[in-house]
């Protein structure tokens, strides 16, 4: 595999690091320069593939964005790094998110302590911060949480911790969620129904045309949580709009999204929820002040970088196409995905396969048996082209020798 860490030297260009960074970040041509390269120019050093990813390791097990963050987000962080003695958050983020989802705009003031009233957006330290708050705000002992499983299962786990019950609705053929099954599983004890679209680990998208009648079938006293962590990877623009438009007619819907995936900011921890202000207030009352100056400025800057979002999506789409072609050739079954990862049916002992990929070839993929009890399957995140190639080459070697 090509060691991309070596591509990052200034190569005697004569530009200072800071000068290069500024040049790389400003102007149209700049955006063709990857943010890892820009950061490498700024800070130097070998570890520019992201924290914990030494050269040569192919880490395609955790649905991270191999492209890195937007250069604009990196610039925002660098420009504020000496200001972290102050409390604060980016005053534009709430308004930008509200406009993005067509809900009424409420702006943060730049006072970090001023309460925000009537907001249709909550921002948290990753969407899991908000899912955690939802679990605590909306689930009581003895109630039920209904979710498609195998799935992300965050609220199911919280329900179990809170002595509530989890109701598991199995997937249909092709790993599709069973919307009728979810709707039929609702009882008068149900607190929350969860739809993750696209699903994790399934990669299956639930289009708005199906979500609409589903939401209408759920009683208004039951919260419908639509987790859209991966929706920006969907190929069709209309699918990427998601479920926020349903909130006006259905105040029991909460939509969550994250900056961890298409925006490439998993380590920065920013996510948000879109919902009716009463739901947002209830959620926020179960959260501490988890936001940071750096994370909110980085998120606000990332939202302005459509080019980075498009590149991230295209990287995932191209990576999946490459996987499909290779898997077809090898006769390996897979579930075509609208997300940044693909489930593959290896029909073998995956504990051993995953171990050998890791130990013999330095390639990490997700073990769907260990994580979701899906025997024989692995979940592989689309990485950089050379990472995808390294995975396929390693897979071939492991399969031949087993
Ligand atoms: C479906 C789904 N929802 C939510 C999350 C939480 O992500 P984060 O807390 O980084 O926003 C993840 C993380 O992988 C996920 O897969």
C-alpha cells in the first residue's frame, strides 16, 4: 500500500508552514488540497492521518471519514486555540443549522451563559450526547423502546439501563427495516420508536415517502427518533434532506445528525437535534454544558464547506463501487449501502478472518458477529482508494490461505 504520510512534505516549496496553510485554506484552488495535507504543512510530524492511525494502518472499522476534516474547520480551530481560556461558543452555529433544515431561526448570543429560548435545534457533544439526553428525558422505568435490530441500539441499551424494556423488531430481507413491524410493536407502554436511516450496520435508507406514513401511524404521545448520522452519504439529494420537514406536523419527531461522519470531525464531538422547541427544552434540561469554543467554531466553519462534504460523499460512493465490483468478482454477497460502509457476507469464521486481516496485514474491519451477532459478516468503511485496495488485496490473501 502506498504510504500517504510521505506525500506531505513541503518538498522545498519555499513556503512557510503558516503561509502554506493560509494559501491552502483561502480561495477556490485551495479546496482541492486535503486538510491532512494542510495540517501537515502547519504542524509537521509523521502522524497526520489522524489520531491513533500510524502510517500503514488501514483503519476502516469505525465509520470514520478517511478524508479528514474540512480545511475550514481546521483553520477555525487553529485560529482560536489560544482563546480557550474563555467560555464561549460560535454564535452562528444554531442559526446556520436552523436554516439548513428549514425550521425557525433562533440565534445564540455570544454570551455563553444566555439561555436560548424557543430553539428548534439542540447542539451536543456528538449526537450520542443528545441520544443520551433523549434517553434520560423520555424513557421511564417500565416503559418500552422499540427499535430495528441488529441496529445502532443506543436507546435500546439506555432503556435496559433504566429498567425499561427493549422491543426488538427483526430486519426484513436485504437488511431492510420493518416499518410495519415497528408500528405494530407500539403499545400503550411505548415511550420511543427508533428509526436509523441509513441504518448502522445495515446501510439501508428509509426514504421520506415511507417515513411519512410510518410517522403518521405512531400515536403522538410516542417519541419517534429519526437518527440520520449517515444520511449525507445518500446518493440522491432529495434523500439527504431527511425527516426534519415532518416536525412541523408531528411534534413527536426528533431528528438527530452528527458532524462525526461526512464532516470528518468524530474526534471533535459535535452533533445536533432538530425538533419542536418543547422537545428541545426537555432534551436540553437533561444535558450539561458540553459544547466547546473550538468544536462549535469548527462545526460552523465546516457547514460552509460544501466542497468538502461533496468530496467526502464521493469518496464513500467511489469506495463502495470499488468494493462491489471486487466482491462481485470474488462471488461474495454484500448489502448495497446508502451509507459510508458496506456489510459483506464472508460465510466463514469472521473472528479468525478479522484477526488475520489485523495481525497479518494491518487492516482493521468491523466484526459484525462480535458486535451485532450477525454470523459470517463484516462491516467495512470506505476509506481512501489505496486503503480500499489494501483491504481487498489482504482479503484475497487471507481467503486463499485459509
Ligand atoms: C447510527 C449512529 N448514530 C449516532 C452515532 C453517534 O455518533 P456521534 O456521537 O459521534 O455523533 C453513531 C456513531 O457511530 C452512529 O453510527
